[in-house]
C-alpha cells in the first residue's frame, strides 16, 4: 500500500485552517454579543445611611432621547434601591458618562491550490462595529469621595428598541450590586 504524503499534508493544512477560521468566527461572534458590566465600591462606606440623591454634571449622551432614557433608567434603579431625589441637601451625587465608538473587525477568507494561500483567491471584510460605554459614578458629598462606580459596555444596534433593551439590562445588572455585598 502506498501512502500519498502530499495529500495527507494537504488534508492536515486544510483541517488546521478550517479549525482556526471556525474558532476565529466563534471568538468574534461571542465578543460582538457580549455585554460587559463591572462594579467597584468603597467597602468602608455605610450605604444604609444614604436615602437621597441629586444629579451632578457628567458627560451626557449626544442624542437627547438617549440621554433621557439613561437618566430614566438610572432613576428607576435608584428608586428600586429606596433612594429618592433630594429636595434639600443630598446624601449622594449621581453622574453618568456616556461614550460611543467603533471597533474594527477584519475577517479574511481565502484559499489556493495545494492548501496554500499563494496564487489563490481571497476576500477581506472590514466591518465597523458601533460600541457604547456607560459609566455611573455615585459620590458622597459630605465625605467628598466616590462610593460606587459602575461600567457597562457592549455593541450597539441600528435598531433603537434593541439598544434600549440592552441599556435596561445593563443597568439592572449594574445596580444589582448596589449596595455592595459586605464580606
């Protein structure tokens, strides 16, 4: 029996390229769909003493409708935690910072004879993926320090309903950790 080593090498090369391409597609897809939320808090702060808040100046979303949705979402989460807007001196100052950017995704596909990339055809797709980031900072004006910080980031859709749903989910995840769990 004669073994065709060239054919065997070609099969190994194609298998490696397909496995790499499939893994790359999975990695890109998982990053594109992921919504990242993180929270940090001052462990020494006594969150039971906080009852009221006011809004401070942050970096508003450039779209006024998005700004209104962010403020309404944060206020709804604060209300669920028993906090209300202050009429006098507040216990907390709340600010948010919103940013939008684009990530570049490059996907290259191609092939050639004998499993090589030379003398073949290929396609390169360059996509710009809109991403948004929201930071919420809560400070104690009496102690003159920040006591809580939440960050959410994720891809943005061209459909506003999807963005609003993602915003509300991110805020819910973020504010689950307010007040922070005491260890």
